[in-house]
C-alpha cells in the first residue's frame, strides 16, 4: 500500500479569527468600549476640578500663614520679637519673600527678591476659572526650579494685599501625590461602577438581544421547523419585541403552509385546466361539424352551445395563464400604439354593429412594450368593457369603448373608457385580486390581475381611474419610447 509522506496527522487548529473579529464588531464589545469611555470621561471631570482645588488651597494656605506670621511679629509689645525669631516665623511659611502693601505703600516683611526667571503670577483676587484649571498642570509639567508669586487680599489684618514668592517644588511634589491618589481612586470607582453597569446591560439588553438574534437565525435556516418561542416575563420594549417576533414567526409559518397547499392546489388545477381545455377544444370542433348538419333544432341550440364552450375555454385559458409560476420575461421594443389598439379590438370582439371602438390616440405615438403583453392587456380591457355593456339588458348589446392616449414625460397614459353601467361597490376593493374581482356570473376574476401583472413587469401599471353610472375608465401607464 502506498504511503503519503505529506500526510500530517495533526488536526488543523480551529479558526478563531472570524469569531474574534465578530466579537470585536459585536454589540458586547461596543458597549464595553462605551462604558470605558464614559468611565474615563468621569475620571477627567473629577480630576481637573480636584487638582485645581488642591492647588488653590495650597497657595491660599501659604498666604494665610504669611499673614498670621506677620501679625505675630507686629503684635509683639514694644517689638520684643527678635529679628531672628521673626525670620524663623516667616521661613516656616515656606515663602522666600513676603510683601505687604498698605495704603499704597509696599513693605517687605521677609527676604529679598532673587535674580532669575520671573515667577509665575497667581492672583487670588481674580476669579478666572480657566486659569485656575490650568495652573495645576503648569506646576506639574514645569521645571523643578519654578517659582510662583501669589497675591491675595488680607483676611485678618488691614492692607491692600499680601504678596509672597515661593518655590514651586514642594507644591509640585504634594500635587503629584494628590493627583496620583485621585487617579487611582477614580479608576477603582470607575472600574467597579463600569463593571456593574456593563453587567446590568448584559443581563437586561445583550442577552435578550442575543436570544432574539439566535431565534431569527434559526428561523432563517428552517422557517418551517417547529417553533421554539422565546419565553420571558418582561413587559418592557424588549419583551414587546420578543412577543412580536413570536407572533411574526407563527404568522409566517402559517402563510408558508398555506402557500404550500395553494401551490399544490394550483398545480392540480393547472393540470385539470389543461386537460379540460383539450376536451373543450374537441367539443368546439364537434359543434362546428354539427353546424353543417342542417337540422333546425341543432341550428337553434348551437349558438348557446358555442357561447358556453367559449366561456369555458376562456376560463381554462385564464386559469392556465395565471397558474404559471411566472410570466415570460418581457421583451420591450418600440411599438406604434394605434395598430396595437386595432389588433386588440378585433380580438376583443368590438364591431361597428354592436360595441364599437372609438380611438383617440395620436397616430405617431410609440411605447416601449412587449408586443404580446401589450396585446393581452388591451384585449382584456376591451373584452371586459364589451361584456359589461352586453350584460346590460337595456343596451341591446350597443355601446362604445373609447381609447385615448397622451404622453406625460417618460410615460404614456392610456385610458380605456366604456359607457356601461359601472362597477358595483363590492367589486371595486377586490378588483385586482385573483378569483375575487369578477363581476360576471361565470368569470374567474383572473383577467385584470394578469393584466396588471403584465403592465408592472413592463415598467408600467394598471389602475381603476373612474367608475359610476356613466361608465368605467381604466388607466394603463406604459414607458414611452426614448
């Protein structure tokens, strides 16, 4: 036995790329990212005001400490506080220089101005929100030898303002520690809150949506399988969606079963109609031979027999035409409308002695239509009009079928009008429904549904325009020749 050296007994690794990509693109991942984004936004909203508050509180404490130290020095009786002690009191404030301005006169309480870069000014007398939010980050990101100058109005003593200059390094160190603590605490709180929020969304939203999605996928794979309804006790919007999905599946399954039964019934009817048509054709040929017999009795009964055979044959042909799975695809071409009208009128049985045609279409008007489809549509409309007039006992089979046509844009509107008694109200609503819209006793109700289907297949439409005691008008719309 031959051995394949290229055979690898190791089974292939499962492909996880599409599943992983599906999870990344799914609703779960998006909700997780959205929750994380909200948590970060909350952290930033907490961090910036907290840092600004700490920064302002720190510099304010230094100013107040300098103010208190100056009061201690100046309040000693007979200035008994020695210079070295006063200097130590002001050094404890953490300021290099302390200046007090009173009545427009500046007085240096401690230190001497240092040479170097101009210190960053922080004026606590002004309420600039943008500057207060920005100052902490200037301190954190600034150099270690940065200095700050703080000006504030005195609280416990008289004077215009107190001005101190201090090194920013201590503030920077304390501010960094504080910001890190805030960030850590905010992250912990955000992770816990975000996790609880995500878990709630998973339970309340994602799991029901996943169940609905799986139900839809199962239904798509096998719509006729036994239903597996979604069981729940929810009364919110998702519960309503699940209820509507269950109801929709039941209705679609019922419609599919009805469609399958109708398809089987239609196939049987088509076969019966085909055989019946052959029988009726043979009977019609036999009636033609009987016409030559010369028997008076046969001659009197023959017209009734021929009319019955014609009605039965038309019924069989209509059932066969409608029972086709689909009509042949239209082959549109430029057609002159007037010759098509006259050819259809002849086949519809319009004559000058009975129901006659009055044609008002322009001789040069052309449409884009399939010749066979257009002929069937016009024959159906004209034959229906003729039969409606002939069914009126007061007309004695005399009437008119008027046909007018006009081009509107890229469409041609054809109106077929008769002067018959009009359509009854009960027939108007079901006029284009198969087996339901016929107003004749022996009609199948298939002519107009087939005519509309042919018109729509060719890019047009067929609708009932007007009906009443003065007659009925059908509007046929077809594409005009380009």
